[in-house]
C-alpha cells in the first residue's frame, strides 16, 4: 500500500495518506505566474490544512464566497 505524506505549508503539520485516503481535506493552490508578474514562468504550489485556511481567511477584508456544492441527504 502506498503511503504518502501531505504537509501543510503554513503550520508544517504532516498528514499520512494510506491507500489514497486521508480523513482530512486541504486547500491546494497551484499558480502558474505569468508575464505581468515578477515570477514569470514559475509554478507555485501551496497546501493548507483546514485550520490554517480558517485563520488565513479570517484576516481577509472580504470573506470567501461560500455556496453549497452538493445536496445533503
Ligand atoms: Zn496548517
């Protein structure tokens, strides 16, 4: 069984993924910076755990837009 580790970029916490299952969810951001940035040609990848996502977005002037993605039965 393949074991993989997901690490939160913010707090550094490690989450073990066994057989493709980790009972957590994460924010993953992948950004290919373009010509009008100072990082043209670079791809930046970030993983945040839910706790760090919450404390990060709590600092925003505008809260993230939230909508339902599935019908809860
Ligand atoms: Zn974290």
